C-alpha cells in the first residue's frame, strides 16, 4: 500500500494542476466578458438594441476598440454559452452599422441558448434590425417581434395586442413604429373585419400621461376627412406606464392594400 502512495500523490498533483488551469481559463473568459460589457456600458450600448444607436457616430479609435473587444470575445471557447455578453457583442456590431454581423450573432443566440429571456431579446433585436433595413424586411421584422412577444410578453409587447392583434407592419422611424391591426371588439360587434392603425413609441417618456398623449388629444379636435380620428391610447405596460401607443381610424384603405 505504501508503494502505491507516490503514484497517488502524482495523480493528486496532476488533478491540482488541471484544476488550476481550468480556473485560470475561466478567469480569462470572465475577464473578457467584463471588458465587453464595460465597453457597452461606457458607450451606452445595452444588450437590447435602442433605435437611436443607429445614429451614433464613433471615432476611428473607438471603433477599433469595439471590434477588438468583440473579436477577443468571439475567440473564447463556447462564447455563445454566455448569452448576455453575446447580446452585447451583437448590439455593438449594430451600433457600428454592421447589421449582417449583428444579425448572425442574434440568430446564433436564439438557436443556442435555452433561456427564453435571452432568446426574446435576440428576437426583439432582430425585429429592430429588420425594421431599419426597410419595407422589404418588414415581414421578417414582424415574425421576429411575434416570437419575442411569445417568449417574454411583458418585456417586448408594444401595445395591447389582445384588443389590437397585428395584421401588418406599415412603417417605422426614429420615434416609433406603426402597425395595421385588427380591432377585435369592433369585429365581434359588426361581424366583419375592422382595421385600425396603431402607432407605438420606442422610448419611455417620463411624466404625466396627458402630455405624452397630447398628439392624440389634439388630433381629436381637428379630425376630419383628411385627419384620422384617434380611437384609443394607452401604455403597453399600464402598471409602469411604459411604452405608449396610439390607435387611429384607417382613412385610406386603398393605399394600405389590405
């Protein structure tokens, strides 16, 4: 038994070296993740894309730092096992205007991670990327938004989709997006299709609801043949009063190609 002791000590020493190597590698991974996330925080780029990110301009040195940080993160083994950091990397690519690289990151995250929260953010980011590309990508944008809502409804729904389920994405801009939606209550009452236009704001606007919905209130006073009548307004999250939306009647059916 004593003769076997040196061999046992050798095995234990080998295990210790393996554990030290593993812990050292883990620390390197965590360090690269922290660097990437700190860079995102410094540049006000979060894991979820913000529409205004597309209008940000970076200096050559800052862009080089961003690309270096992303490259170092991508070189990590199994980097997609860290979805929060991967989402930051995709958002940074988007902020640089590299939509294709950002799209690949978000699709890979959606397919790789098993966590609905991160899958939902990836889908919502894809929605915003496709919206930025224009009308030819609106169908893909709507599919991505629908999946984000399915995965994490409270975080990503933009209006009351139970009352006004989305039929089509009509347009988007710096302030928000516009959908053609069904009005389920009116359809039940009239027993035929009834459409409304729903305008959703990207950003949360602090303050009392009345100033936020001033547009709808003012349009109600001048509504007529050429000005759509506001029908409803509210918040997608009424408890926190976040993500305001407006509902208007549809005035020109022919141009909407229903």
